[in-house]
C-alpha cells in the first residue's frame, strides 16, 4: 500500500467517524465536531504521520468540519533551520474532501486536498528549501515500505489543489514570486503511476507537467505557454532589469535523454552598463538534445541550436561532452552559421545597430569557437577561435558603404567638449605621413604594444581575449581591443563605455576589415588617433613631443610614443616634466625588449635605444600628475 494511502487511513479514519457521528447526531453532533476534543483526536492521527515525513510540523487552532464531508484545519507550518526565521512552508488552510463512494465500499479515501495561502521561504540562496528536501529524503530512508494488499490495482490518489501560492527567495534582499495556482493528480497503478500537474503562473501563462514511471524508468514532459519572462528573470537578481517578454517551451526527459525547445520573444533589457536607454525587443530561441550515461559518467550535448531574431536569422550550432571519471573534463564547439550583414543587423534590436549602412555589404561571414580542458581549472582551458571573411565578401565590400575610408577624407575627432577641429586624413594634410615613409621601428613598436596579431587576424585578437576571459579575477591584463576595433570606435562611435557600443564596434570592425586593406587601416590609424592634448596623428605627435619629422623618429622615441597610446592625455605629463618616471622608463624598456626578442630590432639597435635620451621639446605647463 502506498505511503499516501497509509497517510489517508491514519489521518482520515478519525474524520470518517466524525462525519458519521455528524450524520446521526444532527446539530448536537455537529457542535461536538467543532470542539477541542474532536480537533485533538484528528491531530493525534495527522501530526505524527506528517512529522514522520517532514520533521517538526505545527498545526494551528483553526479546525472545521463541513456538512458536505469536508474537513479543514490550519494554519500548517513547517519550521526552517533558523529559530528566528519564518517557517520554510506555511499553509493558511488545508481542506480535505472525502470520497463518498469509497466510504460505501469500506475505504477511507480523500478525493481532493486543497492547500490555500501557501508561502514557501527558500531562505538565503535556497538553503532552507534544500534542508527541507534533505529531511524528506532521510525520512523516506527510515520508513519501511508497507506491503500492498492489492498490487497492480488502480486506486486514485487525491487531487491536490494549490491556491494563492507565493515563493520567496533571499539573495541580496528578499524577492517574492506569485501568486500562482496549480493542480496535481496521480493516476495509474502502483507499478506505473502517472502524475499530471498544471499551474497558472503570475501575470498569465501556464505550465503543464506529466511524469510517468514505468519498468524502463521514469519519463516526463514539461510544457510552458505564454509565461511572462520579465518577472521570472527578475528572480535571478541579474545586474540589469528586464521587462516584457514571453516564454514558450517544451522539455522531454527520460532516464538517459533530454530534448528541449523554447523561445523568448519581446524582451527588453535595461542597464547603465548595457546602454543609456533600454534595449529591445530581443527574440531568442533554443532547441537541442542531451544524453547521459550514469555508469560511464558522461554527459553528451548532441546538439544545441541557438537563434536570434524574429525570423531566426542568426544561428549558432553547439556540440559538447563532459566526463566525470577522475578529474572532470569537457570539450565544447560552437559554430556561427553563415551570416550576412543584413541578417545580423535585422536580428538585433535597433539600438545595437550602428548608423552605417552595413546591410549593403554582400556575402556571408562565419565564425567558430572551441573550448576544452579540466572543468575546475579555467586557466588550463584550450581555446581556439576563428573568424572568416570570405574573398567574395571582400570583393563586394570594395564598393560598399565603407569604401570611402580607402581614399582621403575629413575627420573631426570626438572630444569631451564635442567634435574637435577638422583634420584631413590624406596627403593634402602637411602632417600626414604615408605608411611607407614611417620608420619601421615605429610601426613595429605600435603593433607590438597595441596589436601584435594585426596582420593575421580578421579584426579580433582571440588569443588576447582568451587571456582576459580565462585569467583570474585579480589579474590585471591590458588589451583586448585590436587596432581595427580602436579605429572603428574613433571613426564612428561615442566615448560611452557600454556593451551596446561594443556590439556596434564589433559590426563596424567586420565592415572595415572587409572593405579596407590592412595597410590602409594601419596608415589611417597612425594618422588619426590622439597622441596628446589636441594632438592627432603621428606627424603632429613627432613635432609636438620631439620637434621632429615623424620620418626621423629614433627607436626609443618611437617606443615611448607607442606606450602612451592607451591614455595620451594622462601620459603627456612626462613631456611637460621633460623626463620619464622610473616606472615609465621600465615600461618603455620592456617594450624595447619585446621588440628585440621579436626580431623587430637588432641587438645593437636595442642597446643603443636603451641608452638613448628622450629629448622632449614640448613646453612645460600644468598637466595631470603621473605616478
């Protein structure tokens, strides 16, 4: 006999006797049933049965027997582990309806159990709820299974109805989700029971769960429809706010496989780190299959397809595997399906799309990412990333929206006060220096400092990104942005430090790499970037710092100029003082060492550069203090 039926007989036998007394004794019997003696008799049966399964249980003084065969009591509370804290579960009222036809056959069965006003307090990071689950698990181990007198028969368990349910979570503050309502019903035989549960969720939407336990093992299906995504995601306490959005999905699982599909539509996200204004609407979808083998301790991600956009324009295929034999290890591979600029831009919310007609660029690009290594040793992960801009895409881009960068153009740099003075990026500007006329050590110093992989990457230095992503949190690593990314930012974008700007920057970087040769990108970069207060381009920088033509810069002077690119206004203070600090002398020396070890300069040039002076020519004036 199942534990739930035993609970019914233990707890409801007294209720049946009370109901019979009520029928015979009329008003006098009814009055007695509402009294303390009847309540004590019921609780004497119910409390031990509950405590054997849940641990300590407190049942309040509210007790009522209805004329129609219902018994209600409450409130029912299951204390948590914190003496000063609220109960982990509190039910304002429990109402049990007895099945009349079963009474005629001599059985005591409940047809319906209603739990109203339910509050579940998960506690800090879910600790209280986990402790309750552990208590139930231990209690189940201690109970002996009772022999069933009718194996294989089909006897209905009571339908459980939940009303006005709230779930409370604690993590950096208390959050509550609710109210929602639900129903749970178990049918079938003892050997093959079938559980069906439905829920009406806060703000609309529904969920339906079916679980079947057969000889081959358990299996189940979960379906969700029209669930408001914003309130649900807010429970995760993300570092951003989410609004709107609807979630649909289906999940099927058995003893060895999980299949899932789902979609999120119309989600809007707001965060100062993302963008000044809310960003959306987003549309995502996912579908995939996961297999696992408990004996071999292996989990295989057979397939996962992630898409973005209403028409699922941007798609990523993911495969992977994790093994838990010895030291846990994993491998994961993700491939961006061939994607055009038009498809990529259409898939994104408008606020993430740059104000350049990149959609006119024809052709498709591809990308892939592979990760592998020990699960718990992030620094030892192997990372391989690849981005492909096919030749046909580059051919089409020659007449595309960024073709003007290959010719002379006017540029007004963005400053803290707005757009600065107009610069001509081309031979018409006396300070402009073609790439072929610049000293090779200067070019190598800039690339060695800012973008060592410039000539071989397609706009993104994945090795540098790997070092940043996989490094411990306390590591302070520079870099990540390639020369092309910096150029995209200077040419087209504001100075805001947001993820939205980084998305636009990435798209513009792809456009520049497809449209402009590497030599031209480098030439524009050197003649356009800021080298000091109101100093733009290498020609102005050489004249400002050393009163020289850029074509005549020494190796040490070139190395110094390369080191100040990340923050030229701050580091301009060295020029004003006329000398470097010990710290910055080491920075310049380290770059010279890298150039020598990388074959950019000879040993004689290296030794001469280390000993050479820096004859600053700029006049002393009030500048930011440099440590």
